[in-house]
């Protein structure tokens, strides 16, 4: 394992611990998705192969799609704004696989930046989300982590005129 892998494990481990300590449901789900993909990635490389830059790497495509699905689900249900940013950056990473498949001339550096760059931005956004939630909970007290559907109207239903 290279030094970057140790850095990734350290950063994601710290974020996971911070989410468990100071986060609520959305923070824990997002951190769990990142911890899971960070642990699965080296196992994938041990069992299957090293990164492939010539074609679409199906394993990374599945991992990125899974994390994107988790972030989108959290973004749609959380009473937070930052999961939208997480989902957006994860979608950039997911789209990099399709961009790589569409063109033969996509430089390896551009592919690497599109594929791996959003990961570090996601770590920063999640760290900010955890810190913001902790500060908000400290100053305002407990608040809803998830949106709920709008309450039913208390107004009486309009009467319809009889026809006929």
C-alpha cells in the first residue's frame, strides 16, 4: 500500500469518528458510505486488478454509483444542504467513467482529476457538514435531521355542488 492509501484511511477514519461523535443521521450515513468505499477499494484491487485507464473500470463504476446513490438518497431526505454538494461531486466522479468510455483521447491526468479529485472535495464538504451540524446543535439545541412530508391542511375540504 502506498502513502496515499494511508492518508485516505486516516482522513476517512477521522471523519467517521467525528460523524459518530458529533453527527446525526445524515452525517453518519454519508460517513459510512465513504468508510465502506474506502475499505472496499483496496480489497477490490487485491482481488481483481489494478486501476485500468484504457477502458471503463467496472468495479470503480459500481463503487462510485453506490456512493452516489447513497448521497442522493441522503440529499433528498436530509434537513441539510451540504448533502446536495456531496451528491453533485460524486456525480462528477461517476460521470468520469462514461467520459472515459466516450473518448479515446481523454488524457490520463484529466481522467484522474475527474475520477479521484472529487473524493477529496467530498471529504472537505463532509467535514464542514459535521462541524456545522455540531455548532448548530450546540447553539440551537436538537433539530430534525430528516425532512418529513408537509403536514395535512387543517382547512375543511371544499364542498362540491351536486350535479344532475
